[in-house]
C-alpha cells in the first residue's frame, strides 16, 4: 500500500527533492571543510557536511562509465548500486523516476564537468552514493553545456529531507577545484580514486 505523502511522492516511496536552490543551474557554494571528519551520524545534522569518501566504497566507484547521455548515465549508476547489493532491484523504476523528475526541474550538471544527481526515498536509513567517471564525457545538459566527466549520484533517506544540503554543497565546492578534477582524472582504479578523493577532502 502506498502512503500519500504529497504531490511530489513517487510510487514506492521515492520523493523528488524540492531543492531547486541547491543547484539552480549554477555552481554550488558551501561551508569550508571542518577540521574534524564527520561520522555517519553527522548526516542527520544539516550544519555538518559529510565527506564524500565516507559515503562511498571501492565497490561504489565506476572508473569507466560507458553511458553517453544524461538518462543512460542515471540508469548505469543505479544499476551498479543494484548489482553491488546497495539498492533493491524492485526499487529501480521508482528511484529512476524520482531522479528523472529532479533532473526535469533543472539539470544537476553544475558545471566544471561535474553532475550531482539526487533524490530521496522512504525505507532508507542511510544515504547511498555512487561515483562514476566518464573519460569520454556525458551530455548532462549542464549549465555550462560542457560534457560531464564526474557523476556523483546520491539517494537520501526521506526522513532527512534537509540534511543533504550542506553535503551536496561541499561536494560541489570540492569538484569546482581544477586541481581536484585533474587528480581524479589521473587516478586509474576505483581504489586509486577513493584514495585520491580522501586526500583531496583532507587537504586544507
């Protein structure tokens, strides 16, 4: 039985974020990184951005995405989360529908070759993220019309509708740095990408 939660709720409990202001077609701005690494529970606090590396694992990093288009990239990343057991296969259609609806509001391609697609769902206790890198670039209808080479997809618990804001802004702030993108481009394996990301997030 579906619970009626409002007009933005999708079948299966996935809901579209009404966070047009997060991207707004422009690169995001966020608070500087704190000196203390947030723990998993920090996600519930809107004032403490989580490190992206703490939301990922090597199994949730795709160094060689094959998709060339916006919608295909979303499906590839969601399918990867399903294949690694981080998302139930029965939720695929609902999650993709929520992601598509969010993208139709305004593309989450924030410029600099980066996109941060996101939605949130019920029956999810912790955020689920996956990082994809596309050597050839994905047409993501970004605000600067440049191809996207890094896609960070995040699915957020519906019970924490505002906690993601600082984290998304922090991710966008990190990837807006040319040096970070260059280092992430030079990394070879998923493990290399994770280690590089961790060092970049710890840098002052």
